[in-house]
C-alpha cells in the first residue's frame, strides 16, 4: 500500500499552501468579522485552476484526481474554512454533476465559465422541511411547453447570492414520490428567482448562505440536468463526492488549529517552562496529531477509491464523520491550549472553533453519516 | 528569443540546518528542497520576456543529483518550455568554477540570447556563478537587476541594477548574463494546469561527456563547516525605572559598545 503522494500531488499541495498563506490567511479574520464574500481571491482560485480541479481540460479544467482535490482543499481550509466551502461546493456539487450528467451544449454553456472562475455555481437541495429528510421535496416544476414553471423555497444554499447558476431539485411528477424529483439549472436573474435572505451565521461567515424563492419562475427545458426523475440519483452521487470535499475541509480546519496550538505551546510559558513541557498539554497535542492523521488517511482513502473507480460512498461517509468530529475536538482543544487568549478574537483559534461546527451538519449530519455507514454494513436488514 | 535560466535547488528557508558528522557538508536528511528564491525571480522574468515578445523559449537548467529534477519540474509547471539536468556523479564535488564551466558548455550548446541567474543561491551565498559563466563565454554580465527592457530588434538590453540609494541603468549588447535581485518581479504560482502539464515536458539528462568536458578536481573545497555558537540569553534589567535606564545606558555603552 502506498501512503505517499506523487510528486505532482506534492506540487499541488505546495501551490495551494503558498496561495493560502500569501493571499487567503492575511484576509481570513477580516472577512470573517465583516461576513464579506471574498470575490477577489475566489477569482484567483479560478485562475489557478482550483475551482474545477477534476474537470477535463476540454472543459477548462485540469483533469486532476480526487486525491489532489483533497490535498488542495486541506491547504485552503487550513487558512480559511469559508474559502474552502466555496471551493468545495463549486467543485463537487456544481461542476462535477454538470460535467457528469450534462449534455455537450450544457457543458459548454453552464460548465466552462464555472470551471475558470468567471462564474460560480451552487446546489439547492435543502428545503425548510427537507434537510436530513432530503427526498421530502416540495418545490414544484410544472412543464409548460419548452419551459418548466417553478414554485417553491430553498434554504441554506452555500454561495447562493454570489452564484450565477444553481442546481435546483424540484418535483416534476409528484405522483412518483422521490422518483419524480428532477434537477433544473436555474440562472441568477431569471424572472421569478428571488434571493430574499442571507443568513447570519456562527461560522463560515465569509461564505454566503442564502434562501431562494421561486415564484412562477420559467426555466427552459434545455436547462434540465439529466432526465426527469434523476434528481435523487444526482443528489446522492454528488453528495458522495461532496463528502470527500467536506472531510478535507474539516481536516484542514483541524490541522490549521493544531498548527496554531503547537506554535503557541512552544512560546507561552508558565511555571518557568514553555507550556508544551507540561505533560497534560503534550497529551492534548498528541491526541490532536493522531486524530488528524487518521482523518487524513480516511479522507485520502475515500479519494483514492474514487480515483480507482471503485465504490467509495461508505468510505466517504466514514471520512466525513471522523474528520468533522476531529475538527470539533481539535479546535476545542486548540482553544484550551491557548487558555484565555484562545477565547479572544486576536488569536485565530476561536474562528477555527466556530468554523468547525458546520462540518458536523452539512452534506449530511454526523447522525446521517452513521445511518449511511450502518446501512452499508447491514445491507437491507 | 531563447532564454536559459540556470537554477539551484536549495534547502527550504525554514530548515534547521545541522552540520554533518564530517563537518564538510550539512545534514541532508529531512530537508525540504526548494528553488532558490532569487532563481524564481529569474524564471519569472524569462517567462515575462517570452510573453511580452509573443514568442520564444525558456529553458531551465540545473546541475545536481537526482532530487534536482523536482526543482526543474517546478520550473516547467511555472511555464518553462523544457529543462536540462546536468546529472553526473563526476560533478559531486564541483566548485563554482567547475559548475560555471559545465553551465557555460550548456549555454554554448543551446546558444540562447540571454541567460538569467539569481544574484546568489540562498544556501552558500557565493554569488559567483553569473560572473564566472559570463567570463567563460565572453559575455557582458549585469548583477542585482531590478528591471530590464530588451530592444525590439532583440540586439540589446537596458537593465537597471540596484545600487545604494538608487538605480544604475546599463545598456548591454545581447547575448548577455543577468543576475536577478529581489524586487525584479513577483514570481507566479504554478497553475494546476501548469503542474499537470509539466510531466509532458522534456527534461534532458546530460553527462559531462555530452558537454565535451572532463571535470577537473575542484580548486576550491570546503575545509570545515562550523555552527554559530548559541546566542547568549537576553538580560532583563529590573528594579527602579531611573536606575534601570541608567544601567541600560551604561551596559549599551560599556559592555555592548553599541552607543
Ligand atoms: C452553513 C450551511 C450551509 C449549507 N449549505 C447547503 C447547500 O449548499 N445546499 C443544500 O442543499 N443544503 C445546505 N445546507 C443544509 C444542510 O445540509 C442541512 O442543514 C443538513 O442536511 C441538516 O438538515 P436540517 O438542518 O433540516 O436538520 P434536520 O434534518 O432537521 O436534523 C435535526 C437533527 O435531527 C437529526 N436527525 C434527523 N433525521 C435523523 C434520523 N433519521 N436519524 C437520526 N438523527 C436524525 C439530525 O442529525 C440533527 O441532529 C447548509 C446548511 C448550513 C447551516
């Protein structure tokens, strides 16, 4: 078994780290404080090829593998979790499904500009009554000639206000239950597509989380992704990939907080020695380092399975579950290592702590990951 | 315009350098290797010249062991067209003059209009190569370059070098050697596409024999490396402020002889 990255993957890590350290880290505290979407650096990520990493060169991407994606995500998340989620949603939840299920015409029109960073995309599955219970969709799309007329509400859409297009999951045939769910790509500015609200959040404050309202919104049939009724299949396969991205984000948050804690443990002195000399502080750091390494290996394994075109859904759920729980624990302990200063905004760890929490919730809560994992263990039983 | 950029792979600036047991080299285990930062300015400038002129070729060259390929591949990822690796155990003990002879031989074979170096490598800080290579080739050389502009006809270059308090602008005929100073440009990151494309570009391996040279025993060899003695601990002057200030001034004047 190989546990070493290739030279190319190491170069991608070095590039992402350098970019994150020079351009993302310096603004991370400020965009968190002001809840400001970092348009400039997102455009830079597009120019560097980070927004559509795995998309083939024919559509403006770089054709990188999933392992490279994990490596780049970890480095960006180490500096700023908001940048990382913007990256993750655009890569896994917008570009990948549009590439995988889109027609040639749709790929040219609705994929290429989203790979290059000219535009960004989002994924609108969750509704007020359909979170964990994602198939309980009520947004309706009624066919009228060469259009659908869409009515309904979506909540918690990451990058919702900033996006130029959204994958919107709708009921096209209510009689069919979740077999009647389809995906429409709805472009911003389409009449009847409203963004009434952007949420105020605990963390990920530089990422906008928006509510969508559709009022008799007419969407061309040419914007349907895949056949009618494919919605849940598209959602589930996108979320399987997405979970690898979120696992990498959680890993990056944990690793970023850990690095700050190690640096602080070397500097801060109490009772005449650096606090890193106290065994109980060492204990926390050792636990953090071990869990982070385990999370990294689980995440890389899920990505490697995907690259090998093997089933990876369960591995991705395990990685996402473990990495997000690790992020919460590691950021909590990173504050503990900092003592009172960790609770103060001047020291970055409190932001990592606030950012970590969401990784246990979106793209399937930790409880839902356990359901997914258990179901794969027990089969239909 | 063909531009050759000789680069050196050096330990990362964050490396805790340790002297090896034989006291003639540094401990190489666990070192992360990077392109010497001044050489990155050189690569960037070469790429900019090519982009500005709309045509040309940028060739990265390095002399060193196998690991040097990584640094060359980074140059290819940044946008260099191809690379040359002078990889021959015969050069293991090369001093600057031997290295300069090898690079001059590569330059003669490749016949570029310009060779851009970094002003010095950040490991041993010799800064000798650009001048030695220029001397061997009979080309003009300009050090500490902060800006450059090549004439439209490609026959000459105007280059500004940093001097105390200002810029000294020279005119030189091409071909010539430049040595880049910090501030010349801001090197780009390789893009993902650049990284993915790098493995398709050529890195040519050359031995001393391919260059028609036989390395001579070095005229310069390291006699001994010594670590700096550890810095003495700082001293805290406590007590009454007036007394402490007086003591501080006395110590600065009489002990440190700083004022
Ligand atoms: C910042 C942010 C960004 C988001 N981005 C997006 C996005 O881009 N696109 C999108 O579509 N959605 C997005 N979401 C929505 C997110 O995926 C959902 O919030 C999440 O799936 C949970 O759904 P819910 O909030 O309705 O919670 P609920 O489903 O109501 O869950 C409440 C609690 O009950 C538990 N629970 C529910 N069902 C079960 C069960 N069967 N067994 C055990 N426990 C259960 C849950 O684990 C949780 O603890 C985002 C949310 C946030 C906060």
